[in-house]
């Protein structure tokens, strides 16, 4: 397979991923990339920033799609991510589109091109936050500034993870926190994955400030909580194994391709045993490409279905990444439940899970177990660490951010280098999971072999921070300068100039002007900027966001195929 493509809208990422997947001869060609090769026709991809006036780079995409608003919730005002998050998501989606097109061609379909806009990619990354704002009910937890990380008496900055209220309470009791504060703190802490903020009582920060790091670690060990010191990119660079963001291991099979009738993955069945964001988002993307997705849920159903706020009695956030899926309730702890799952996997094309390391093997549901009845199965595991880091903490979004130096990359030099409370890695990890499965399905079409694919939040962190690490190698430092992508205050809102025009825009005092007049002023000086969306509800009336059958907001599909 041969390709040519851009070095603009994260074309470097597209080229690198295609190279890792076996493409050769990838060359710049404006904002397009083309793949050709033996046994396939040509397939083209095109990347653009967006269709809305003024959206012309990473900063303006983040501003116009609510990314700045969500990332800034912890700090109380919109903040730009210092990494090119929208462009990174766009690049992965482009690779997905190319792989899906090649799968469609191999199955007798006709896909000649795919287009992805960074604007739609960014909307996908905030789709759960947007769904909650557009729900019938009010948000279940307060949206207000505050949240981790914490700082110990001896200056150690760290993230905390506790997955249940008992563990949370035991940790804080071990440090002598007031009972009322730990009771009030659990709900915002629990919901921080959903709200991107955690306004728990300030006394909890005060408690750790008078506790040594040694005492904090002891309290975590005794309670079952996990703590992780926030590390720098330089520290992480000494541990990185240079592995790609996904891995593949094949096994012999005799697979007969089935024709596509609809989307690129139409007629294919995906079994998904996933919770929270990473694996469900991976399966959601496969469903958008035409696959039939069947969720494996515990008896009584996924408890997150009822997580407020809801639309028609179903969690709006849950619908954002699970709408359109079928569901089967199975007790996989029972022999009968596991046998039923094996029987379903024998007829499926993909089995996807994000269970903790070792769980699948203990249950007899690892690749070798399911491949015995279905050698052509694509077995996919999306995890936190992919087994790449011995002694790693819990593999959750904020812990992986802390451990891999993501905070240093996502914040400019005048902000503390701490993780974002936006679920950056869960979402990017979900995108990489879909990319890996599509590569696995294409390999199955080409070779007839089944395959195991592994992706992780660690892989997502490495992809996201690659440009910062590259700058460090070139001696330019890992962090963007002070004020980078910091929106400008107007009399009634905020403006975000393009990165190229940021210095020129900052030279004007806009704080006394309404946003519309401030825009006119900048435009008259030849400077490009857009209003910053600070209330995600404003996106509901733009026309690009629709409502599903439950009344929940739904963002547009990220790809357009021709």
C-alpha cells in the first residue's frame, strides 16, 4: 500500500500511523492524502478545519466547539489546550476513514474518498458534555471551579483515584479529614469525569497540605485508593519504551469475506463488554461505520444508563456514546453466562472489552478461549497501560495523564503543569481503539487471519504529547509560552484569535467592547478570531447538533464518504 499526504492538519500523525500500519511512500499533497496499492483502487482523504467562518486553526476550533470551555471549568474561565487536540483527533479519524474505505472496497463496496473536519472531530470529543447540557434535567453535580490535583506538605503534586465511596472515605479518614468534608467531597469527585471539574470542600486540599507524601501514600495503601505523583515529560521520556499506540498479534483462520451492503462495516457484528468511555466510544465509532454493536451488560443492565441528567429516562451522557446499540444482559461470573458469551463470540466479527488486566484470562474469555470457536475473530482490548509499565497505578484517564507528563504538554508555561479534568485520554484512547480494530479487520480481509489488537490510554498519551517531546529533542522546550491560547476578555464574553494572530490581537484592549465590536476591530486590522463558546447550550442551535429519538443531543458523524 502506498500513500501521499499533508504535513499540515496533523498530516504528520496520519503519515506516521499509516507508515506503522505498512503504508509506503507517503508524501505531502496539500491537505489531502491518497492511498493506492496492489489489489485496491485509489482512496483519497481530505482534512479541513471546518465550515464556520473564522475557524481556520487549532485555537479557533477549540474555541468554537466548546473545548476551551470544558478544559477551563476547573479554573473558572475558558482555557485553550496547549496541545493540538482537535487536530490529533482529526488525524486519527482520517486514518479510520481510510481503513474503513479499504475494508469497504475489499468487501465489494465503492468508497473512493473520505473527508474529516477538525470542527466535527472536536464536537465528538465534547459530545458527552454537550449531551448533558442539552438533557431534560439539570446537571447532577455542580459546575464550578475546583478539583485535583493535590499538593502535599513537602511539595509533591499528585492525583488521587478512588472508585467507590468507601475507599474515598477511608483514605481521607486516614489523613484526619473532617467527616462532613469527605461526605460532601465524594459526589463532585465522583462526577469529575462527567463534569470536568470537582468543587469539593477546600479543607480537603488543606488536609493534604499538612500531610507528608509518605503519610499520603500510606493512607492510600491502607484504604485501597491510588495516588500518583504528577511527573514531567522529561521523567516520562526516561521510561518510555517507544512502542506504537497499538499492537497486533495474528492467528491462523479461514475467513471468507462478506459483501458490504451499506456502511463500510455493514453486516459485521461487534460484541462490546465495556464501561465508562474508552471501549464504548470505540464501539460507537464502529457502529457509525455500519457495524451492529451488541453490548454485554451485567444483570439489571449498565448502571450508567441511569446516570443523570437524563433524556426519556436514559442518561444523556450514556446515549452520546451508546445510542443505537443492542444489549444483552449476562452474568459473566457464572459458568452459564460465560458459555453464552462464548457462543455469541463464535458468531461475531469483533469482541471488544476494557476489563482490568488478567480478568479475561481468569474468566476463560481471553483471545485463545474465544478464538478456539472463532479463529477469524478480531479480539480487541482497550486498557490503561497495555502492560507496558510495571508497577503502574490505576489505568484511569487522570492517573495516566499524571504519570506520563500530559499536564506539562496541555498547559502553557504560566500555568501549573497539571492534568486537565477534561477526559482527554479516554476519548483519544477510544479513537485509537477504533483505529486498531479497523486495521485488524482490514488485515483479516487481506489474509483471512484472526487477530488480537491492543490499544491503551498510555498510547493516547504518547500520541498527544509527541510534538512536545519532539520540541524537547530539538532543544526548544516541552512547554508553550506563557499565555498561549489564552482567550481575550471582552465586555460580554471572550475571543480566541488564531495562533498566528494571537500577539497582534493581544495588543488591543478589548475588555470594554462587546464581542461583536471587538471582532470587527480585529478584522479591520487583518486579524482573525472567533467568539469563545462558554455555554455549550449555544451549540445546540447551530444546526450541526441534532436530537436522537430520546431527545438527547447528537453530534454529526465525523466522516463524510464519497
